[in-house]
């Protein structure tokens, strides 16, 4: 009898151990979702489709170190997507028990005044989303840096949203102070005259000071529009409100050139960004629609851009339509809008 009891005890322990190991293995398998790249896919597209937030693509890239260039992924390639990025389900509100309606008391009829009719204000749409507007960057004569990202508590050099980093500034930064994280993409020279127009600045994210640690100022990256690297610079933060979409945009009689482009993917296309050599002093306004002419053997109309930001001598436009690659040196103007 003692032997039978001992055997039953051992069998029970084995069952418990098997269930625990099996549960652990199952949990491990749930850490990633494997995605097979299809033709035309980009990390931006995959993040938009799979985790409903295209600006989280650097998080996906970090989990796939075998991808050296985020713009170069191929059909059939396997990509791991962390499950914590996928767990953004919308929890339906709890249903509340409906109480039975109270029995109305019999009261003498009283004539009620008709309530005033309230007219709801017309909801306006933005010309461009706030994140896209901030991430579009700008051309500036000089790089006005307020500090630099010098490292991180985890010693990672590639950082993203919700990561912590250390910064160094000329003056002591107070807790709660915010900075834009910027990176210079290089000098911009006019494609026709060769004159220096400034530096193309890319806004990578937003950092907020949370205190000091290890003798350095510590920040949290509260927003990330692209990967943040050690060595990126800091700029003064100011809140940006995107402009509203206009019903009938202007098509001013202005001509000029595309002096720089920002490729969101390998080639320019819908919703990519261009920078032109005309600004506020030339009469350019936010919302203006300008045509593009591609310069090749034959100069032909190539779609249109809409201005989303203006500076004194330059402006930023978003490509609303294009039929071929948009390149530096292409002509811009009102004449091609109706084509």
C-alpha cells in the first residue's frame, strides 16, 4: 500500500511539472508574431497594417537585427513582430443593467416651452496630421543646437518611443523641459545656381527631462517619428498645431525648383515630402497647390504638391499626386496643376 501511494505521488508531480513547462513554452511562443514580407511591403506599411501605428516601425526594426537597412526588405523574408505591440485591443464598455422606468405620476398638463435648437459647429479636417507635420522637418540657414543625446541607461545606441536617454546641454535643464530631437541630413544647394541654401533638418522625436542620473540629465523619449541615435542634437520645443484643410486651395502663379526631398520609402510617391526654393517672401502660403514638371529628355507634368509649412525663403510640400519619381531639380509652379 505504501508503494502504491508513493507511485501516485510521483505521477502527480510529473503531471504538474509537465503542465508548468508546457505553459511556459506556450507563453514563450506568444512573444512574437512571424510575418512574411509581400511584394511592395515596407516596415512603415507593415506597422500600419499589423499594429495600426506606422510610427512604431522602428520598434519592429529593433527586433529584427538581421535587417541592416529598413528600406530594403524582400518578399518571402520573415519578420518578427513583438506581441506586446499587437495587444492594443479595444475593450468594449461594460454593459450596465437597465433599471425599469419609473411609474409616472399623474400631474396636470403644463405647456412647455420648446428648447432652443443648437447648431453643432462644422468639424474641420486638418491639412496634414500633426505627427507628419512635425516629422517633415525644415531647411535652416544655421543649426541652432541646444544640446546632444550622449547615451542611454541600457547603453543602446538605437532608441525609440518610451526609451530613456542621457543628454548634455549648455545650461542645466529642469525636470519637465521638452526638446525636439533633430538630425542634420546635410547641406542643401540650389540645383540650378549651386548656391548654399542651408541645412535640411530632420525631426526624429520629442524628449522630456525626467531628472538626473549618474551625473547626467535623463530624458524620456515621449514621441518618436523615426529612430533616435546617440549623437542626435536637441532643439527648442514648441507646440505645433496643424493647419486646417481648405475647400478651394490657391494655385498662385509662382515658379521655382525642388531643392531637396525626403524619401519615406525607397522612391518618392504619395505623401512624400519635398522642399522648394520659394517661401513667405515670394507669396507662398500654407495650403497652396503647385504643379510639378519632371525634367528629363522631355519636360512633362508630374502631379502636384500642397504646401504644409512655410519659412522666409523655403517651403515644405507634401506630394499629393505623382506619375513618376520626384527628384531634386524638378520644376514647380501653378501651370501644371490642371494637367
